[in-house]
């Protein structure tokens, strides 16, 4: 919560963030509008949970592939 003025991280009011500040106990358990990174998954059906996890796996695999490519590029520059 910037400037501790009670407006939330984007100035949209309380409970609009990720719950990382004092209102959420600093535990990332806020009830904000951002639905990602596992927040609120306990309310998702098993079918939707599976789809969300598969999508997250796909994105992480792509990111890991990009990291491997960058490492290979940097190792090639050392020679």
C-alpha cells in the first residue's frame, strides 16, 4: 500500500492487491481482483484447476527453454 493511505497498490481502494501488506498479514492471502499465482484456487473446480495447472506448466516450460537458450548463447560468447 503506497504511502499508507488505504487506497491499495493501484489507488483503487482496499483489498485490490495481493495481500502482501499489513491488511493481508503479509502472507499473500488477499482477496484482491488479481486471479493468478494460486490465489483463491480453493474455489476452482477440479476440472478448472487441472486446466490452470497445465497452462502454468506450459508457461514455465517455455520460460525454462528460454533460459536454457540464453545460457547456451552466453556460453558461446565466452569462447
